[in-house]
């Protein structure tokens, strides 16, 4: 019964491909198609944060010392990286995830589990949802992601690793056994260097070998983790997707079907985005005190402009007026715009804004907003 229930879950694991390196290659044409290492120069004591796919045939990988990377490929380009920029791209990706489902569990800036069993898009197929997410990521950021789709976290993550970069792998219940059998032992959750050596000494290289060991034997060898290995070898994993506790903002953005130059052409888009944001706020009587406009230009440079209101509001006309000023200010340079976004933050709940002047407002947390 438990297993039946578990198989009904639809989990996606999304992992951006060579995240930091891909962002730099996107923004700096001179870095494209070159072995690139982000994270410290070979002369510092830094480690590789990410390297481009062109650097991988040399044996360079994340967490390796930058000096070792240099030794393996002296012609590689080393750059320090720009964490603020990577965080901003991460926010764009996470926004897309939250557009699809509330059950998003980020593992790092560029990786997350999504439970799409029920989703805001009402897409019954997790595979189609994953395709749509990958499409939106590419359209919004110009970057590729790999996705794994399955009925639990372990299989979804193993699946996203299976066909990198720019891959989509689906493991349906009937394919799980064969997939797990062929999976290298190092790809099981909880297998580090020491555990791997132990498995090596037992002659176990894949899931098929792991399946030969009884649960008792595995517990004897690995204590509590033995139970986990036993279950993983059978494609089982009950861990739910744990969403972020607090939601601090709610945003919608869209890549324009063609670049726009004029404020009057962009305003209808802003209005539509604001409508979508307000629809979700109004459902629970939530108001916002801060509205943020994001503009991404055709060259992928982007700016955000924010406006703080005097009182919390969910009034369309009032917020649109604020956005119009921000838009005029933000586009005064006359550069073509490729993407627009509207985000509300600083939430106030129902009953907290009735008193007018002098009233102490309280911020609502995600627990309340979950009702969206
Ligand atoms: Mg990644």
C-alpha cells in the first residue's frame, strides 16, 4: 500500500548544466567553446567551483584545486566568477519552478527537486511539465538544464545525471529495476569515498551487485545507512519534497515574443503580469508594500527597479502607476527589451491593513501564503 502511494508521486529533479561556467560563456563570447574554470586562479589556493564542458575531457571537475586544474590544462581560462550574478540567474530559475508548483526543494543555486503530482499548470504528465520547465529556463536565461523524472527523489536525481548536458530522462516504475541494476555504485545516495572502497572490496560495482546483499548484511556493514542502500537497490525512497519554509516574494515574468523599444508597447505586458500576481495575492486578501520591475535587455543585461508604497495595496491601478514610472525610468536608455518581470514582496495579511495610519503591519509568512 505504502509503495502504491509512493509510485503515484511525480518528482522532477532539475540541474543546470555547468551553471557558473555556462553563464560566463553566455555573457562573454570570447569564453565560448573554450575550457573555462570558474573559481580562483591557479596561483591562489582556490578550488574549481564549476568548469565548462570543454574542460572536462582534461579531467577537471568541481572541488578540485585550481592549481591541479591548471596542471591538467594550462591553456584553460581561469576566472573568479560573480556570485551576485549567479544568484540572480538562480532566482529566475527558482521563479519558474514556483510558477509550476509550490513544492520546490532547492539543493543549491542551480538544482532543485519539484513535486509536480499536482501543479499550477494542471499538466498531468510530469514529463511534459519537465519539458515545459526546460523550455522556459532556456527562453528566460539562454541556458540549458538537465531533468530527471520519476516517482521518487533518488530516481529523479539519478535520472537527471544520466544524460547531461541538456538531457531529459524519465524512469517509469516499470523501467526502475533495470535502471537501478545498471547504476554505478558511486551514484547511489550516501556512497562517498570510504563507502565506495568498501563496496569495491566486496566486488560490488553496480546496483545489480547491491541487490545481492541482504538487508541484514548491509546493516552489518553500513549500520543505519544499510537500510537506505537496501531500499535504494529496489528503487525505493519515501522522502517527500520539502518546500522552502518561507516565501518572501511572488513574481511573474515573461520573455517577449519580439524585442520591444517603446513604453506604450510594454505597458500591456506589465499589466498582464501584474494581473497574474494580484490574482494570487487577492485570493487570500494579501497586500504588498513593495513592487519590483525587472527589465532584461536584448544583450541579457538586466536591471531591477523597486517602488515602496506608502500603504500595503493590492489595487491594480495604484500598482500599475508605480510600475509605469519604473518602466519609464528603466527604459530611458532606449535599448531593446527582451524580458519583463513584476514581483511583489513584503506581504501583509488580511485584517492587518484596515486601521490606516499608525497601524502596525505584520508580514505574512509562507505558511499563510501556501493557500495560493
Ligand atoms: Mg548543475
